[in-house]
């Protein structure tokens, strides 16, 4: 799933580790979400969006999800 995490993180001068600490996950998880290898849980997506003062839809691109 496409997302704006890297863009938002860079704009706020945060490392992947910094963001991971803030939202209670690991740097590896943030890396995997940024490159699209892992889809964040609803709770984690909310925490990330909330930190940046955005909605989940403003951070994550649900248009890229195909229905099966």
C-alpha cells in the first residue's frame, strides 16, 4: 500500500527510529511500511496519522488496494 510516511517523516526531521519510538513499534516495521512490504494495522496506522495531525486516508493510499 502506498503511503506518505517517508515524506511526512522527512518534513518533520524524524528518523525511522524516532517515529518508531513515538508510535510504539520498531524501526524495521516503519521501514517495511514505507517501502510497501508491510501493511500497518489499523491501530498503528491511526497512531502514525494522529502523530502527524492527519487522517489515516491522508497518510495511506487506499486507491492502491485491489479487491480480490
